[in-house]
């Protein structure tokens, strides 16, 4: 049995931009789901804090997790702050 690898990104929406942020995160997730080794890539809005979003990825192995950081779609996370959709990003992997 192979060992899966996981990554998580917590994203806080800029004031008044949570809906647009969720749409953009959905677009990023859709693009990443087709990456080699991606088993799941999901976006979830916090029920307690509507400005907090969590993106979770599950990968077939650590090498494929690391490779996904080079995908063009991941540049979308950087653009979130430049476009003032997100005020904070926190990556766990």
C-alpha cells in the first residue's frame, strides 16, 4: 500500500470578498484536480467563520504533492492577495 500525502491551505477573505474568493478557490481546485497523482482537492468554507476557507489536497505520494507546487494553477494562490480577494494565506504540508 502506498502512502498518501496531504496539503492544506487556510485562506482568509479580504473584507467583503468572501464569495468571490470562494469562486476563485473553486477554479484553482478544478484545475489542480487533473494533476498527476491528485486523489482529491476540495474547497470548504468554515461554518463558524464565513471569511475563512480551507483547501485540502490528497496526493498519491509525497513526490506528486511536491510536484504540484510547480503547477501554473498554484500561481492563483499568490494572485489572491494581489487582487485583494484574500488578506491571509497559511500553507500546511
